[in-house]
C-alpha cells in the first residue's frame, strides 16, 4: 500500500524529528495486525511506532485513500475555500486551519486534482509562515512538484514529511497546544469530508463502516485534548467532542441513524467554529 511505503521511507526523518525534542519516553501502541515473530523488529514496525510518538494520529492520507479505494466521489465544494486564509489572524485559528487545509490538501492529492493541490499547497505555506514554524518546506514548491502536481507518490511523501515536521516544530517552540489544535483541525476536516460525500451517506455502508473505524483516532485525539484542561479553546473542544464518546463506545455494533446524525451534527458544528 502507498502509505506503508511512504512511512518506511520516512523512518530516518521521523527518528531525527524525535531526537530533536519530542518526548522520547512515550510508549506508542503497536499497530493492529502487526506480525509477531520473525525479525525482532521489522523496518515497518519501527517506522510505525516512532511515527506515532512524533505524530499522534494516523496520517491524513489513510482516510482519504480509504475513500478513494471504495470509489467515493471527490467533492471539492466541501473543502474550506482557500480565499479564507487571510481571515485567520489568531494563533489558534491559524493552527487549526493549517490542519484543515492539510486535510483538504491530502484529499485533493489522493484524487489527483492538480489545480486544488496547487491552491491548498499555497494556503498551507501561508499558515506555516504565519505561525513562524521553523521547517524547510521548499520541497513542496520544488520544480519537480510544480511539473508533476498530479504525481501522488511524490506529493504524499513530501506532504506527510511537512506535517510531521510542523507538528514537531510547534511542540519544540513551546506551543504544544497549537500542535494539538492543528491535529484537531485535520481530524475534524477529514471526518467532515467523509460524512459529506453525498446527501445519502448513511445508506452507503462502506462509508459508514469507514467512519466507524475512526474510533481509534477519535480516542487518541480526545486523549491529546484532555492533556490541556487549562487551555480554553481545547477545553471547549473537549466539551463539544465528548458527546461522541457513547457513539464510538458502541460503534462495533454499528451506527444507528441517531448515532450517525449526532456524529454528523457535532462534526458540522465544530468545523463551522473552526473555519469561520
């Protein structure tokens, strides 16, 4: 799978980011389905474990690729318009919408939408600069990318590297709350995209199953948010998203219509507050 190949290629970069200042003492959860036995630790398992320490949620391409794999349509009108980027003036708004635009960029890249890719690359660069994130994002605007904006393999690798580095940089500059806001924006936007593929999404069993599988990422996100009870924006977000705990707690038995509608309305409400 494309994403696994990318993660393997990122091993050295992620380890360097980890050594640069993240909490190396955190013990990551082994990914489900990891083989036991054989080599003591395969490259794939090391890369996955280290990645989870550096970037706490699954990479955005995991969900967008799942949507593509099941034949879900690309609905560009649901993305956050790039002309809003100048509206985001507070640190919180910049951070959360960097995550939102990152999810939109991942979605456009997955579906090889060249013009949207170019537009969201620019929006991402604007917010990275506005936040003063000290990373080298020049690969995003290399001649190779400009010439091959629809080269998914190249873009997935570069974009994923960029967001891992951004998350690391925000934590290193004593802005861990902003790092969590960025991750929150990305998760909310990905869920918004998945739940708005069509007006009749609930009757698409493949998409509903995919949404139900986000239980693990939801729980990881909530654990992150709950680490900052004194940060008002994250405290508010915790209260808004906590209503979904009962939904995801029983998601293994499936999503009822009322469960799905609660999830849908919660995602819409939180996203509206994010994108302004």
